[in-house]
C-alpha cells in the first residue's frame, strides 16, 4: 500500500521526533503509534531520511525496535553519546535504559 506524503504528515512526524528528550531514544514504531499510524514504522524511517530538507530535528534519537542504530550513519552514535546515551555494543542502544517513556 502506497502512502501519500504531504507536508502536514511530514511535519507531524518530525514534530513527534522533536519531542524526544535529550538522553533518550524512541523507536520508529513508537513514533508511528504517537501519531496514530501504528502500522507505519517504515514510513517514519522514510521521512527521517529526508528530514534535513524540513529543518533541524533530532533524528539521531530514533532507532529500530531492537535499539539498532541506522547502518552507515556513523555520526548517530557520536550524537547519542554526547547526550549521555551509552551503547551496549557498536550498533545498539539498550532500550531498557534509554527508551523514551511516553
């Protein structure tokens, strides 16, 4: 099923991402649930790939359901660590410690 991406939806997603507090991470699914689209976690990832076109948002605070960082985005780990988010290994955040508790 194709999703129509309009600016309102994009800004709704980015606004939710902007609410993630420093020192915390959220999952794509969490953001999808927050905006009432619980089955659209991939949509969130697709929007975040292009977030820089819409402003400055803390996209580095979004990880997958297992806490995995975005592959190929080396700066994500550095940005998270600067905010106090420790990694449990080179590619994962411990969600039991750092996941945003809505």
